[in-house]
């Protein structure tokens, strides 16, 4: 049987060689030069046979097969595989996983991954289900935009909840399984839909403020509550819908449809109701009413 040997001096053979006569082996790329073997037909191996390559396996189109500048696929000696389309790499395997570029289309299949899937753009016409963690965005300018309704549900277990948090829990919203809703933040500002006017401010370890038309009207303090009137003629209004009293910095006014009572409900017989000027001592009382109705 014939044997072909390729060397830097040529091909060694003593007679014409037919394709049917080549059943042993031949050596190529020996010596200082490199030589390409071109097969114009098909290459068929016997059943259960292997094709072993010492270098990379490159699949190229029939135009640039020799230059290999526009190959379709390659298998590297290190175990990596590259798939291309029109000279652009679309899939590449590595020691850490698979890198993809462009679209990934699949129908009615599952993707199981013990690591992390990183994608710059995902478009789906059906449901996307992830049984692990989902990370969206990696920059302060990234946004999550939803056209339609946003629904977040928990699995219904006793300790499950739906939560949102940013900046190491400086802000968080938690919908507990017991129906409670918690907002956690050092300062909670509630504004109008255009964010131009403040409605309320709640400060941790501080005050709570309520606004009317972007003007603060009520504020809690360490000793109680502070109410700010819009002018000296208005103040705290106590009303039952018909009768009312107004307490301001300059006066207390009553507008009652009936008798007006200033009552001290103390059981101390010596207690008095006094109207005083300049202080709270007895000497400052201008009018005083005692239990015996003495003025």
C-alpha cells in the first residue's frame, strides 16, 4: 500500500496514487515549512473513528479557507470554542463560562446556570422566570422601565416578604407576610407628582412636618406639637363643624352657637378660674371665680 510523505522538499511517492489506495497514513507539515492540504470533496471517517489535531480546528468558508480571516468556528488547543457570523464573534467559551454577543433566541426551554448570566439587553415575548437573585443595572444612571403593571409577590411562606432597598439599606420598603408595610429611611419626603411642592417630611430621631400648599403648618417637637398660622389673625382651629375656637399668638376667639364655658373640672374646692395679666400669681388676677361663685 502507498504512503505519502509531505516534507519541505515535496511529496515522496514512487507511483501514481489513487484515493482508494490511501488506507494507511501520511505526514504533513514536517520540516521547516508549513503546508496546507486542500480537499475538494468530502472527508469521511470510519465509524467510531476520531480526528485528532495537534493545533486549532478552524472551520472557514470556501473563499477564505486558506487565509482563515473569515472563519465560522474554531476549537482552540486550550479547549475554547469560538462561533462567528460575518467575522463577528457571537459565542465564545472560556474557563468561567460562555460569552455571547447579540440576540439569544430560544423556545420552550430552560436555562440552568449555577453562576451568573450577564446581558446588556434582554427582550422576551413570554415569561422570564428566575429562581435565584436578579441583578439589574450596574450604574447610577441605569433604570428599570416597565410598560404595564408591576407585581411583586412572595411565595406565601410565613417569613417571606417583598422588599426594595438601595445604598446598603439606607432606604427600604418591605411588604411583610402579615400585611404590614414598612418604609425605612433616615428622612422620608413626600412631594407632589411634579416634585415641586412638599407634602410631608418625616425625620428619624427628629420631627414630623405637615405642609399645606408647600407651607409648613404642623411640626412635632420634643415637648409636643407646634402649629404655624398663616397670619396673626389665624391659628389653631378647634371645631365640631358648627362651633369653633381659634387660638393664635395674639388672641383666643370663640364662635359658639350657644353658651360659652371656660371650665376647671378640678375637685379641689379652693381652685379658681382666673383671668390674669402680667403673670400667673394671684396678684395678677383681674377676674377670678371660685367654688362659691365669688368674683
